[in-house]
C-alpha cells in the first residue's frame, strides 16, 4: 500500500466506463488497497466488473510521472507553470486566441473540465477546447439536440430492467458496460419473457444473452430504423396523442422512410426479410421497449442520423421517459456526461448552453465576468489535430488522454504533436505515446488521489473521493489549470482552493436564467458547502432548489424526461428528423476494418495495463477474421496477420472466428507504443467523420490483410521489463512476477543464448545464475530459463518455428510461484505441467483465475448446462460476472460437440 493511505473506508466511483459504479476502497490489511462494489450505489448495488475489481492492482507509483519536466529536464512547479503560461501568452499575442487549443478527456472530473472550459472560452477567448468524448458519443449529443433541443438522456438504468424488449444497437455491452449487462441478465433470469435483440455486424459477446442477433451490414442502421418507422406507422403503432401534442415533423420523417421499401431495407441491411419482420413485429407488439446504443451507432459518418432514426421510432410510439421505455445512449467514459455538462465540447458552452445562441453567450460571459466569449464553434477533435498538422494551432495542452494512439491517423497525429511549436501534456504516466513527443510534462493526480464529481450515463452525479496522497509532486488537474490561469493574469476568476467551490459555481451557472428552460438544473446544490459536497450521495440531475428545500437528494425516485413532452426546443416540442441511408459502402481496399474494445482493458491501457489480472484475458493485439478469409489468405490459427493501408500498418495475432462476417475484420483499440511493436490500430483509421457531430468513423476503414509468416515465434516471461526487445513482433503485458511477452521475427537470431540473456536482462554480474537451455536447431525449437541463487525464475523463453504452443497461464503461474524445486525448474524449461499440475488454459474468469480448460473439463465431466452450474462448480463467473457470456459460449460449444 502506498504511504499515507487513509485507513478508513472511502466511497468513490470507478474511473473506467460510463456505467459509473460506486466503489468502496479500504485497507486490505496486507499492504494493499481493497476495492469492492458499493452496495448502496444505485448504478451497481455492490456489483463490479473485472476492470473495477482489479483497480487495487493499478495504484502503484512505478511508471508514474512524479515531477514537472520542461524539454526533458525536471523543474519545480513554479517554473513549469510559468513556462506553460508564457508559451500560451506568447502564441496568443502573436497569432490570436484561435492559435491555441486544449484537448481534454472524459477521464477528467467535472471540476477539472469546468475550469479548463472557463479558461479557454471565457478568458483566452477561443472555443478550441475539445475532448476525447468526441470520439465516443458526440453523435448522440448531436442527435439529442436535434430531436429534443438539448443533450438530454431521457431514461435511467431501471428502464433496462423494467423493459419487456431491450434492443441493443452497435453495443457490445457485455464487455464494455459489464455491470449493466449483469443487471440485464439478472432481470432476464427473473423474467425470461424479457426479450433482447442485438443489432451488430459482429457476433460479439453480447450475443450470448440475446434472443435474436441481427448481423446487419455496417452502417445500415438508418435503413433498419427507417424501415421500422414506416412499419410502425403503417401498422397503427403510433401514439397519435403524443405525436400531436409534443412533436413536429413526422410527415417529413415518414416521407424519407417511405423511400425505402421493406425489401430494400432487407437488402440494405443484409438481413432476410423474415428476420427483419420478426424484429419489426416484436418492436410493434411490445409497449415497453428500451433501445440502447453506443459506439457502433456513434462512430460513423452517419452517426447522428442513426441516432435520430432510433429517436424517431421512440417519438412515434411515445415510448420515451416512461418506466421501461426510451432510447438510451450508453456513454463510454466515466465522465463523458460531466464533460458535456460543463462545455467540454468545442461546440457547446457550460451548463448545456449553446455557443451560437447570443443570449446564452451573454449569460455565461456575465456569470463569469469574463473578458471574452467566442461567437463560433471551436475545432472538433479530428479538425483540431488537422489544424495542428497544418500549423494553425501553435500551442496545445493535452490533458489526461493519449491522442497519439486513439485518434484516427494516429501516426500523423503523433507527428503533428511532435512538430507543434509548443505542447503541454498533463498525465499520470511518465511514458505515453503522446507525452513522449511533448515539450512540457505536468504530473497529474490519479484516481484515488483526487476529489471531484463524475456523471454517468443515466445523469447520476457521484463523488470521486481521494483515499491516497498524490505521489511525488503530482497535483489535481483543476489546480494545475487554475495556476496557469493565474499566471496568465486571471487569478481572481480562478481563485478556488477546493473542488467543492468549483462545483458550487457550476451549479449556480446551471440555475442562472434557467427557470425551466434548460434541462440541466443543479439549483438544489446552490447552498452546498465543503461538508455537503464531501457527504454527497449519488444523485440524478435535474436537482432543483425546490427538491432540495423538500429534503430530497439521492433518495429521490429515478428521474426521467419527456413522458409528458416538455422538450427543450422553443415550442417545447420534439423534432422528428428526416434521415436517409448513406449512399453505398465505402470502396477501396478489400477488407472493412471495425475497431473496438476488449473486456478487460480500458482505452490505451495506461491504467488497466498495470494489472496482471486483467492482462490474463487478452495479452496481445489481435485481428478477428472469418475462416473463409483466413483460408484464402493462408492465415493459420494463432499465426500473425498484417493489416496495411496508406496510413500505416498493424501486426497482430489472428483469431479465426465466425463471429466476424466475411470481408470484415475486427481489431481492438487498446495497444500502444509501450505495449506492442505495431499494435496502434488507429494509425490505419481514416479521418472521415460525421458532418453534424464531427465524430470520426472509427469503425469503418478499408485495409488489406495478409498472413505474416515469421521465421520464428516466441513466448517469454521475464522478471524485469526489457530495456529493448529485439524482435519484429512483440507484445508486452504485466504478469504477477514480471512481464509476459509474445514475440516473433522475420530473421532467426544468430545466437539464441545471447538473445535470451538480453531479453532476461542478465548482466555480467549475474553470470552465476542458473541458465538452462534446450535446443533442436533442425526444428527451430529452443527453450531457455534462468533462475537466481534461490531458484526464483528470472526469465523463461520458448522459441519455435510455429506459434508457440506452451500454456501461457500455466507458465505464468509457475513463474509467479517463487522458488522452484529442481523438477519444477525443468518442467518450466519444458513448458509442460508436471503430473498432477493441471494446465488451466487461457484465463476466462479473471476474478478467480479460472481457465478455459478448467471450465471445459467441468462442463464435460459434470454435464453442466448453465452458467450458474459452472459458477457453483468452478467459481468462474460468480463474482463480477463479466465472463458469463464467454462461459455460456463454452457450454454451447461442448453441447454442440456432444450432439454431433
Ligand atoms: Fe467500472 Fe466495470 Fe462498473 Fe464500468 S461496469 S464503471 S468498468 S466496474
């Protein structure tokens, strides 16, 4: 446990996804931090997924950025702040306020976001502040604003449990929002009549829970929902009263929808007419429907139209804002919603006000007593980095995000950051792909060390509370921003001494001139002081002064919008939006590349990559490819695949699977320059974006794919991170006792023992360690293992001409078990379990380290037919439940095999 841990139990919030689970952090009693689900938090009621449960493994200071650095030299904070302020002031003086920009993050807390936005928009006088939430849900924001007049999420999590039909569109919620998936699975277990439909080109893990999977063609969602709108209207499913009293524009939307016949909708979506109609009929006859959606909808050139196509169907049926009804945008990041609320997007002002509305601009400027206020939108993420590349942005401050990995054309973005005259990066990590090309590095406090608030997907504001001191000289982001603002001469407007003061100011802004005209109203927090803020329980907005006066806070019933209309347009009516399907598929290279996430990693792995437990699930970048495509290209199971286009290349392990449609590929977005040799998939991604939201189409890039046969393949576990990795292909992940490495090369090294020693980091002083070697040069097979004087492993390396077959889980287990007897050392060299020493296989359940082999053995031997039975027999899936979909897949696999 890091020094200074407060031993009391601290209520805080998970820093990963938009579910926003409550967490209890306490002293585990063994020098570590115990993390458990908060049973009182309304998002999770004590549940956590694997990522949340492993947070305790991510708290060490190794690799942390501990001191400010300017051009590679450690400096004190005063010098660093002066350098940043001087760099921005000089650029603004010479080139104007629009020559500078901030690129911020859904990892920031609302208070950090608020002051960053206030500084850029109100004091620097530019709207060039955008956030990585642009990559995540900007299309939902734009769709909400077009239909509702405000960025309002109408429903709440209870709706998923109260619905009779849940339609998940472009959402692998089983992996990306696992606790909501658990809540949904439990609801379905109680009410098997609850139907779940998954709409996704890929048969993702979420299909295991679904009654119906519709593998539509990529970007055919508008055709699907236009067809549904038309079907609903023609079959008398519209709520005429709701439409008449609370909406505008149905005829135009219907006219647009009618341009696509049912047969055409089937053709455009690639579905059979029968399955299309099955879905339409199910939607028609089920009054309580929730349509949830996330990146598969948003990350598209037609993302905003997709959102409005979905909203149109809910408006037509009046299925909105009632228990068990409504469209539901799931946010990716922990505080994407908070960022939206305080104007973190370049096209909005704080408190859900519009940058292009003169009244809103005047209100915010007056409230802040600000010297300036931009009159037009700033640069959205992709445009912002294009402006950096073009030299129009000359000073850039990047906070808590890693655009050199996560932006489309990531190589070009990295080069643009490197070539920008002045770049500041605030981060918790010493080494990131972005920080490596910055001029100034500012050490930020991390999760567990900072105080503030976050807002989850259902508009619930929760506190993140510190339970650790910040290491070294790390500071909270809000403090760093305010110090720079003061150095720029605006100290009075940024004279906060604690985050509660920022929150109260933000709450006052939501109330200013509101009077029910804006959805976001936190006037119930106007009287809060530090003690109220400290004690605040999670609550949904709006939270009005009237509610506060009545003594309501977190105990209030779930809050919904729009059941009785009351939209935030001028006439308080919602707008149907006429949308048309995009014209044809993008052409070009033979494969369509889809990118996304894996179950146990988060974004560019700067936090989740610290956890050995999480690395057990997927330890290297991969490409999912259909068996027919693999056979045609000569891609073999566990072989390597190279993806290329004119933007870059990506080298990763092949996963041959029918989950993928022919002609389509899937690759995860997490790997970066610190964890893989060529695993930055966004380097290949095209910068196309939605014309309304500016969100990039991260799921739609053309690439070529080819087998990448290597001369050798390797797997290693080493006690120390290698200084350099002498291989063409490598992927590095944490293990309990060191690091595990997947390796490969196009040329066979001249001297394998020297290669192994270099990889193990053995120095001359360690020549006395036991160094075991076995080789069969004819077969290209070599094994090496090194042990210290006590018999503890220092490194083990397996090399073969084919992908190495050693059980990774077993090898890591042996490596982690400390001193090994002679027989165990030889077994480790052989890469084979001793008798009675079972090989668990690849880890499926991260919580209890239960492997695939163990689950398959239990299912086969005990004839287990349900996930609950597997959990009872092996513990797998009995804690966080994130792996339950995969366990169901294994049960199905055994059942099918038995039937054949
Ligand atoms: Fe964190 Fe998992 Fe909850 Fe998301 S679902 S907030 S990652 S514990």
